[in-house]
């Protein structure tokens, strides 16, 4: 959890963020964050981390709610070579090599710089 918040604190594209939910036990944590980005988009972060599991969803959208990309590792797209990691771009389900928040932030920065 600390690594996620440190990344948000220092990243140049993050304007502000709000921790919407946080729970932890002796061997796990769950974190839900809304991050407002400098390019007027929003990134929703959900992470569940334990010794044995790592589940994530990074949902990047326009301010009006239009999905740009959502990355997650829910195990429901078995045909992809990056299973269970995948991303939703519009109606498409694509392989994803971005599996950490740091990877996702690099992707977002590259997209923003292309515009």
C-alpha cells in the first residue's frame, strides 16, 4: 500500500488523489483510490495484496466517465497469451503487459504525450 501511495505522491501526472477504502489484516491489504490526473482524466485503483495473491484493477477514464483503458487480472479471458493479465480498450479485450501501477502510469504518460 505504501508503495502505491508513494508513487501517486511523486508522479508528475497526478494532480490529487483520495483513498476511498483501505482494509488490512495480518497478511493482506485492500486499497481503493481515486486519482485525478493533470490531463483532466481519472484513474481508479483497486489492489488486493497478500502473501499468496495479487489482484488489481486500474480503470482510466475521461472526467465524463468514458472508459479509456481498464487493466485487470480477473481470470476470465483465458485465450489471451498474457492470461490472466488483460486490458479493456473500448469493446476490445487485449493482452496486457502493464501489470503494476508503475507500468500503468508509464502507459498513461506515453498516451498523454502523444496527444
